[in-house]
């Protein structure tokens, strides 16, 4: 009985923590911040100054419902209801931030309005509840469908102009053409770096597995590359690539220069190598020798054994490494803007130079959303690979 109560309390603790943070921040901290102009100082606005009583009550009531669901309900109903409530809470925070910004801008057309600490902590608390409960719910379809509905609802707010009063949307409106240009550059550079890492890292990982004499050397190099700070590695590549482009005009003609995309692509590819190499090595290392012996007993040659038995079993783990590399590379690409490679980092560093937090948020939030999209896409590919593996194992088992 005590163990059951203790386990229930431990499962409910993240829910209580998330809702407690959300309610306390909503009541005690500023919900929005405003600046009379882009370069003036900011001042805080509490939720009760900017929201209607019904809107404030909806936020508090929704968080209390989440706390009650975490206390009184049992899985799987508890998890599904908490996921639904946390998604509603996330949507409500964003929607009310947009409503509050519109009310300020209506009186002060030049004002810059953005969510403050109270709103961000409320969003964080709801995200903690969603993340905690989704990790323990086996129904993947429900989680995916709910996440998709939330994204569609947030996209609808943007599409129908419900968030136009927020400063980040005003910065976007002033730079919409450049925003998409830098977004394409960010995606292209990140995807190219991961592609190069896969082409190099998967064979290296397989060599480390099949040739023990190369294992230490391969991992020594890939581990060492991870210890070099990203900005330092970008800087180290500037001089040799600049010399190469000056000495051999062919390289300059194809875009290889000391700054720009070339050093960024090389550096990002080197950073992405370790997770790809490590997961490839691990994927083949953990294969049950009995499966390989069964393949040999069926008369398979080395190529057939690799393509029919080893690679299908190892593929989900390899894709897991590519997933890690993809998310990591999207984040590292931000720093590449400092050497002229473009991407969302342009907005972040421009915002830092101009002391414009809304411009910083435009680049930062876009990078986070892109990383989540990459994680979701590669996670879906990993999930697709797993059922096939189970099916093959079940066929082989009889």
C-alpha cells in the first residue's frame, strides 16, 4: 500500500511542480512586458492588468484541473486527460499573450509587447506536464494526433493574425522576405552537414566494429572533435580555406572561401560525426550472435548476411544517432552565422548587437521549432524502422 502511494506520488510530482510554477508565476510575476518604442526600456504588466477576469480565471482553473487530474486519476485515463489539459494550457497562454499584446498596441501603436516571465514560466510548466505524461503513455497515435492538433491550432493563430500584436511577429513582418531566405539557408546547411556526417560516419562506425585495431583511433578522433568549441573550430578553418581559394581558383569558383558556407559545412559535419559513428558501432555491437549464426546456417554469404540480417536489426539504433546529430546540428548552425554562413543565427546576433530581445526571440524560437521538426521527422523514421525489425524477428522465431 505504501509503495503504491509512493509510486503514485512520484508520478504526480512533475505535474504538481509544473502546475505550481504556472500558478505562482501567473499570480506573482509580470505576464507581459512592453516598451514604448523599439529602443526604449521595458516595463512589466501583470496578468490582472491586461487580461479580463474570465481569461485569468481560465488560466488558473486549467492549472488546478491538471493538478487534480494528477492526484485523483489513474493511468491511462490520467495520462490522456493531462496531455489534453496541458495542450489546452499551452494554447491558452499563447492566445492570451496575443490578446494582451493587441490591447497594448491599440493604445500605443509604436509599442513593442512580448511575453514576460510569468507567461514563459506558465508555458514551461504546461510543457513539463505534457513531456512527463507523454513519455509514459504507450498510445503513440494519441500523442501524435494531440501534438498535431496543437501545432495546427497555434499555426491558425498566426495565420489569422491573432498574434500580430506581439513584437516578435512585428519583427517578422518587417523581415519576412529575409526570414524565409535565412530559414532555407539554415535548413540546407544543417541537412547537408548531417548528410556528410552520415556518408562518412556510418562506414567509420562499421569499420570500428569489424576492425578492432581501428576502434580506438576512430573514437579518439571523433571524441576530440567534440571538445573543440564550435566558434574556435570555425576560426581554425578560415585561414586554410582562404589560402586554398587564393592558391587554387577552382575552389574559389565553387564557393570554397575562408568565410561563408564552406567552413561552416566542414565544421558542422565534423561535430555531427560522433553520434553517428557511436550509434553505428553500438548498433552492430549489440546484435545477438545467435541471429548471425542462424543466417550463416541458412547458407547466407557475407553480403546477404549484412543486408538481410545485420543492417535491418541495426537500422533503428543508427537512425537514433542520426536523430541526435540532426538536432545538435540545427543548434550549432546558429553559430555559423558569425562567419557569414547565414541562418537564423543572423537574427540572434543582430538582436544582441541592437539590444532587441524580440529580434533575438525571432531567431531563437525559429531555431527551436526547426530542431523540434527535425527531431520529430527523424524520430518518426526511427519508429517506422522498429516495427519492421520486430516483424522479421517474429518471422525468424518459429
